[in-house]
């Protein structure tokens, strides 16, 4: 029997995460962009200005979206920002060699709206420096807005507006036909997947497949591979079980006795 869908609206399972934002005005403008499209969950990771969400510039640029701004949560790390999420997507104009699969805002919105089991975070970087590779590599998808290649730089709030608009249209516009792929289990949270990567790296080191002194790009490649699969909790547990058995074989416990 197919599991029942949760039917939680996308508006209640999508958060917008701004990382190390420099200008309070951009935070306020992002809150306004979200509210115009019906979204309200805003998370700030280490904003450069203390108490940025209450800054007068942020309030001015929010222009009526003070409720979104005042409810914004400030955290100290991307892991905290994505807590309880089982899907994350980084927004960047810069493609990486070992990035997760690349998707357009339109394609991502269709997926988020079509899969009720996804509790997602859209992650936006600093206005000047964007997102660091280590955050991008944690994500399931890399969102690339197909802008003018000769001038592809979008203001932070403009990027938020594009994503919020596409997500709203995916909910209320024409939806793509869903493909039935059979039973789907509970999607793994980011913290579970991070733990699996750590466990797997230990196992690969134990069998000398990975040289910790010269790791090259093995783990980023494996992360990219797994990011395409949308891992379920049980699948993560299986992979961790394999890693555990490898470590036990490589480091057997001493037998009791003389």
C-alpha cells in the first residue's frame, strides 16, 4: 500500500536561509520578497551586523513585512539553520566542479511542490562572496538562475524573489504529471547524512581506500553521487551499517581469556 502523503502546504515546509548577510536592508528586502509570495520562515546565519533584523534599514526595506522580519531566527551555523530539514538547495551564480546536481528555480519549485515529504531550506550566500564550497557540498541541489551570462549578478533580495515566485507558481500554477516510483520511505535529515559521511570516511580510511593525508577529491565526489539519490533514513542506516561492519573487521575486539 502506498504511504499517505502529509499534504503539508509548501508554504509551511520551506524556509529561506541567508548566510552572513552584510546589509540589513537586504534582509528586510528579502523578508518583503518572501511575504509577497506567501512565505514566512526566515533564518539568518551569522549576519555581519548585530541584531540585523531589528536594524532601522532592515525595517525600512521590509516595507510592511515586519512580521516576517521580527519572526526571523538567528543561528550560528548552517547545520542549525537546516535543522529538521531533509532537503536543501544552495543558490549560486557560480558553478563548482564538485557541486550537487544543478537545477533551475522553475525545476526546483516543481519538485518541492510535487513532493509533500520534502521539508526544504533554500540557502543564499553573502552579497559579495556568495556561499563557501563546504556549504554547497552539503546541499542536495545547486540552483542556478539562468540570467544574462554577460551580467548574471542578482541582488540578494531579487534572488529570493525569483525563488519565492517560482515556488508560489508551482503551487497554484500548472503542475507537472507526477511519476509513481513505488514506495518511498522517510527522507533522511541533513544531520543524519552528515553523520553517514563521517562514518563512511572512517571506514574507507580503515581499508586504505582513502588516504587521509592525501584525500584528493574522493569525499566530494561521493557526496555528489549520494546527493543525486535523495537518501531515505533507512538507506542511510544501511550505509552506516556497512561502515560499522568494515570498521569491526579492520579493528576486531580482543578475545577474552589468557
